[in-house]
C-alpha cells in the first residue's frame, strides 16, 4: 500500500512540475544609449523617428560625406547620423565592410537619409555591392537610402551579391530602414554561380529585417547562373522578415534557375526562414529557359503568416512545365514531421492568413492542404475590406485608410507588450514603465526561456537565459532571466520526495 501511495504521489509530482509554473526573476542590464535628446520627427519611416540633436557618449557622429566614408576605417564602432548626407558629388561609392573586416558595429541612421549614392562596378571577381558590403553581428536601424543607383556586372564565372543597404550579412539586424532608387546586376559569363539582389539586402544568413520597406526597382540578369531577386532580400537563410513591404518593380531574368518575389527571391533551407506581416504592391517579371519560381511574396519559401500580395506577376518561359508560380509563393517546401509515431503527421512550416488578388494566380503552385490555413484570393472589392483579412492585427499593426485601398502599416504602431511573463504564474516587468517599444529581441537559450513576437517571456526549463533587446529609442542591452521552481514546488520536492533527489 505504501509503495502504491508513493508511486501515486510521484506521478502527481511529475504532473505538477510538468504542468505547473516556474518561478523566475529578471535582472536588467543597463543598455548602451545610442540616442539622446530629441529634435524634429521624420514620418517617412514605418515607425516615425525623432532626430537626436547630439551624439551620445561612445557613439561617433556622422555630419558629412567624409565622416560617412571614414566608417570603413573602424567598422567595429558605433555610429549615429546627425543630418542627411548627400553623395551626389562623391563619385563612385565603395561599399563599407569586407569579408576579412566586416562592419560589426551599430549604425543608427537617426531618422536621416543618405541621398544620391552611385555605385558602378565591372569586375571579373565576386562583387559585393551596397552601402555596406559585408556585415557581421551588426545592427542598422532608422536609416533611409534614397535616389540610389547601383550597377554591377561580372564578366567572369563569379557571383554578385547586391543590396542598396547591404550586400551580404550574417547574424545582423536591420530595423526601420527603407531604400529607393534602382538596382541592376548582371553576370554575362557562363558558370554556376549566383546573382542575389534585394532592395535592402542581397544575401542574409541569420538576419532579421523588421519594419523596413523598399521603393527601388530591382533587376537581376544572368546568362547561365541562378538568380534570386526580391524587394527586401534576394536570398535568405535562417532569417526572418517582419512588418516589411515592397512597392518597387522586381525583374529576374536567367537562362538557368530564376527565383523572384516581392519580399524575397528565395529562402535557402526554406523551412528555417519566416515571413510575417508583410505585403507587396510591386510588379514582378520572371524569365528563364529552365526553371522559374516566382511568387507575390517569395519565389521559394516555407512559413508565411499574416501577409498579402496584390502586385502583378508576369512569366516568360519556353517550357510551362518548368514554371512554379503563385500569388503568395512560387513553391513552398513543406516537411512532414511525425509528432506521435504512426499516429499524427504535422508540418514544420505553414502558409497562414495569406491573401492575394484573385485574378493573379493560385496561392502556391504546390498546395498542401494540411499545411495551408486560411489562404484566400480576394476580389478588387474585398481588397479594401477589413473583414477580408482574418488573422490580421488591425489594432496594433495594420490599418485600412479607405474602402478602395489595401491594408498598410499603422505608422503609429502601438507599443508591443514588453512585460516578461512565465507561463501559468505571475509576471515581471522586463523594462521600466514608459520605456520605448522593443523593436527586436532574442533569447540566448530557448530550452530555458523563449520570447514570442509580442515580447512575452515564457519559462521552459530550470536555468538561466539572456534576452538581448533593442528599443526604438536606441537602447541596446540584455536582461538575465532566471527560471526556477516556485516555492511550493520546492516544498513538494524536498519535504515529500527529498529522498529521490538528495
């Protein structure tokens, strides 16, 4: 009988610990102030930016084109623009950051823009072209680049990576940025290299693009290489694009594989990249003598949520059987996962709450009913009706300005929830009251604590994790999250079952 009671008590304890709460505490670290003092506001950005009138301590102020050029001499430092920079008289701009010495600091545009940047490169080697060439572990935010003109041509069997803001980026964040102008890349030789180009970013690995938009026309041409062209990002890997949109025209032409989309061209290892709360209004043209993957949002991808496309799609191909086209994605890669052996099969990626203009195409060329949820075509009349967009957050993110317009981002997006919460038990403030909105956050250890899109922290297991964050007023820092058992769980563990653990 005693053994049965102990066994029952042990089962109850396991259930209590599994289903019960974890206690936690948060120790905020002081962030690095990158903005101080307020001036006039620039409302061109998705999130309006109030200009800071003085460069804070530890941050290098950029006042002239020469100051901007000098960033390349110390690419690991932090910078803040103090006014608009006009590069009209500068000549051919050399991208900042090389593979051996990438830009790895913080670049705060401070709500200002870089104007009239011109880049014209012809080379027989790999080309990395943009305001920034290579970035690694960097943060770029509140920056606009307008009237840019970029032309890059490779005349040998090499690759081109091109983006108006950055050519190639690893483990970096781009927040509240925009681009405008023209971007043209061409590989004229035979070979098996890639030509990746995007309005903001050419190639991104472990990159976050948040609250960004592109107005530039992007043209990518190759005689024999694969091409990837997107309004925001050309090629993305292990990356995320959130609350971004494109209005520029996207053209991708190749005799080989062609990937094109209004937001991104292609997501390599696509099941690990996400697009959420994005839209495309720009027209897309794709041409290939082999395979074409073209979608209103992305050519080849997986998870897309709460997004839409009403841009036109034009396809030129000699073999219709090699065309994969859709109003949302050209082709979506879904991987089946066995959740419980021989019982249930799930997917690691979904299309959820996505919409497209009904007269374009079907949503995706390879629909998988189990992985597509609430994806619909809309009529011209339905495009302007809030009721058409099930799943969209019209309180905090989206708005419709008139009955004949599609949803756009609310330029005064309400503050996201930045309270740290542990599932089933209590709450604690991650940041002091009145703190500006957190624009980016990430947990260092998801097995201990995870943080969702709303900024809520959930305990997963006993241990310590670090929440890295950036706020809209330029604070960059981290907070330690300690996850532990609650007091009553400790009582049960020690008093009733101490003999098991000690």
